[in-house]
C-alpha cells in the first residue's frame, strides 16, 4: 500500500505512560518535547483507565492520537483510534516495542517518532481481535499464556519462564484444555502453545523487514506446538478467523499483557482497520523480498 504524506493535525494528543519501559518517557523528557512541538501530552496516573483517557481525548477534538508505552497500551489506544477512524502514532516508549519495529518506527528514537504527528506518512494497516479485545501483535495461549499471569513475570521475565516452564510441560504436567481444528480437519484437544498473530510472522524474524513482512494482508497467523513428542514439532497456517474452545477460563498473553477470557475464543482479522502514521521518509514494511532458490 502506498504511503501518503499529510500536513500537521489541528489537535494532536499523545498519551504517555511514565512507568513504561522502566521510565523511558521521563528519561527522554517526552512531555516537554511534546509541548515544544504543539502536541498535547496526557500523562497516565496510577489507576487511570487507558481506554477512557483515549476516548476522552477524541471527544475533546483530537484528530491524531498516539501512545507512548508498551505494546499492550498501544493496542488499547489504537482500538480507540480505529473506532473513530483517526490517525494513530506509535511512540516506542515500552520495553521491547515489537509493534514499532513492524510498522517501521526506529525503536531507539523515541523523540524522532514524534515527527509522525506533523509530517508523517500515513497508510492503513490491519488489527486483530479476540472476543472483542483488539491486539496489534499476538495472543499467546498455553505455556506462555499461563506464565505471563504470574505476578513475578513483569519484573523478572526470564527467571519466571525458567522456573515455571518445567512445571507446565514436564512429566506429570496437566495438559492444557484447548480444543480447535486445523485447516486439514485435524481436531486438537490440547497443545503446549498456540500463538495467534496479527498477520503472519516471518520465518526469519531477524530479517530487514522486521518480524512480520507486512501488516496489511488481512490475515491471522496461527502457530501451534502440539502436546507430546516429537519435541519441537509445530504447525503453522494463515486464516481469516480462528476459534479455540475449552471447559475452563483460558489464560491469554495479549500483546504481552495477562488476561483471562471465557471460551470460546473467537479470533478475527480486522483488515485496514488502523490509519497509522510514521515519520516521513523512514523505513516501512512491504512484502518481504523473494528468496531465490539455489542453483542446482
């Protein structure tokens, strides 16, 4: 999809989570940087409802809205922007900023990302949702969905994974009750991991195109690691919709945030749902380059 360059907005607003990324917004003096550029900063306080803050900003006349925070926060504000069809800006003030990477925003250039408000290139990209909850990256069910629920996970991710995974997948571990059907008609009653993504992840996640080669194909990517041997066996496919059922509430890591959802989980792609703005002239993603087969 071709970018179009837009002039500056009348009432740009950036919601800032000062605690995200270990205080990245504060280290970059992001509030003052916004004011110097004519962008209204809205600073989150403990206990604030992010969706309500974003909706209030739109009701007050915001014609471009952005979020400075992690990917879970990006999804919440992007959902509001999509619902009102106003342009959205991602400021990479979280820890890993996977969404920023995949839309072509330099993850280390927090201040430079503000250029998208006034001189940004705009295009439409997809969102995805599960049971009405929007996500920008992925939803993880099974091992990761359970691990991310732990209160210790946010402050010690790797250690929590190392401590919990043997209990979840080792001998004697209770299987996850996850029932679904793959495109070939095979019915599953359990899986160690199900990852549902907003567009398919590339086989080479460290390639120049980011972790997803494009964000506008209107498809979900599904990766399943079945329960049981052989270790490392997995299945992958793309689809417009996907459903998982269970007898119990399902733990989900939604863009890295822990939630619990009542089954069935109904996933669907939301094609071209979001008007995304990125700094003009910066890299953005298109279809991944064709790989040539080696000569015989």
